[in-house]
C-alpha cells in the first residue's frame, strides 16, 4: 500500500536548507476503485479512485461528495466532482493546495461483528516535514534550550 506523501513549500527552507512541508501517511486504506469510470458508483463517487489527490485551492470547491449523491446513485455534479477538480490542468507549483485524502477500509465480515462491528477503524496522519531542527519527540525541547537548563 501507499507509504507517505510529502507536500512541501519550495520557498520555505529549514535551517539545514531542506524544503518545509507536511507528510501525509495513511494508517489504513482500502484498495482504490477498480470499476470502470462509466460505472454508476464511480460516477457518483469519483474520489473512490484515489488515496490522495492534490488540487489548487478554490473557495467554491469545498467538498467531494454529498450524502444526497452517495446513496441515490446519481452522478456527482457541480462542486462535488474530484475528477473535474483534477481535469482543469492547473499547475500546483507555488500554489495554495488542498490535499483530498480518502480513508477507507475493506470490511471482511466475521461472526464476531454481529450485532456490532467492533474492529473497524480508519486513520491518517499529517506530520510536519523539515520544520524542526531536532526531534521534539525525543527531547521535547530544542538542544539550545535543553543545554541552558530551560524547562527544569
């Protein structure tokens, strides 16, 4: 499955000169959609073809789906169609971006799931990438503050 994706700002560098950004990591995922693009399910929920899609930010593109489209099998329309967002050919370099992250999980039914599914969860993480010159999880303080006795 997918590992991690990084989205960086080429104009913002860490003290070491590396571009700052974020890493997106999926904690769980389903396989991407394998039905043809013409299938009613895919037309209603085109986001199911992607784990991650990145587009330029537009105020009118607020969501990828709606509960009204999701259950009636109708085609996504207007501001709710990821394929349309992706087809505009806009450059993503040096633009404000939106990361559309799809989390899902394939559920294989088992007897223990009745009457309530208890082992079902999905997750993703968004982590700073090249923001700090030290490992905050290891020490909690930057080396210069630790050496000066700050926080004692």
